C-alpha cells in the first residue's frame, strides 16, 4: 500500500500537492486508474483512484473512507528535552511515530543542551515516518516549551517524570510499566543528558507528577524517551489469560 498525506484531504475529489504529485507520478510511476491511499493525519484513510496523473497536480477520486484507522487504545504525550545532536532527536521522532504516540513536546529545561528547535524540520520527519509505517494519525509536534509552562498545562490523566537521581518523594520511584493505568491518558517528562534539576523535579511533584524509573540501565535521552513509549504501548496491549 502506498500512503500519501495531505491534512486538507476530503471527499469526493482531492488534488495532491506538488511534492506528493511528483512522488506519485514520477517516482512511483502511478497513472490514471491506479489505486493509492491517502490520509489527513486525523485517522481517516481514503482509498483513491487517480483521475488525472499530472506530475504537479495529481487528482484522485476518493472511493472509500475508513475512519479511526489504526487508532491507539490509549493517549500518550512525551515531553522530551531535545538533544544537542539534532539527528538523535529526529531518530526519536521517527521511532516514536512508528510505535504510536499522540503528541511530542520539545522541552526547555535548566540543563538543556539545545535552546532552539525547528518544528518544521521535525514535522517532516514525523510525516515521513507516519507514511512509511502506514498510520492514519499524525502525531502533534509542539513548539519548544519551557519546563514549568508544560508542568502547569492542564492534562487529564497520569503524569510522570523520569530522572536519574535518588527519589525525592518518600514513596520512591515507580517502575513505569507497573504504574501505567491502561486506557488512561499519559504524559511523561524525559530530561536532557544533564538530567532535570532538583528544583524542577520538586516543582513537578508539587503539581501532581509521579517519579518513575525505566529500569537499572543508564540511557541516553532519546533512548530513554523511546523506551518509555514502548513501555506504555506494552502496558496498554492485549492481556494474556490462562
């Protein structure tokens, strides 16, 4: 299945943008009468027939719609401090999209290695990963957000903060897979290589966050973030019964 993306896609007919049209006609050599699939990134998967194979303005007729295609049984937001090496953070964007995620918040922290983040470039990585993994939901990529601002943003679910130091709360750190309540929206904070500051951790805990651990291994930022994405996916997966 060849998947194309356009946030403005809607029945009964749609004209692909110039870049997607070129890829369709020149690269894939699709022509009139051929079938392709198109998504708006909001869960709608359209089965289409090419009616005009112009390489700049390829037009399709939408013959079928699947709503909620591949919808996750949970909601996950990852707030992650961008790495100094841009490629490492883009690797996380790609892999998190493949596994399944709703939103990614580049997080500005006291120890952040990167103070500027280009959402346009990151968005292209997400779009490519969405198409490659045949998903109809495109994760939201937000602008770089200061730590405290994101903590104070209302969130209707469980909120966790992962850090490498000793636990600040008397009850200690929870192991993420055991702490996740299946079906409940989850937001997880992952800090920079220099970790969150003690003041940031205390601020998060004072606003309802729970400290978590991802295990005994010491992980890089992007590895820790992806590990958390996979753990939430597994925690919300099918339960085996004897």
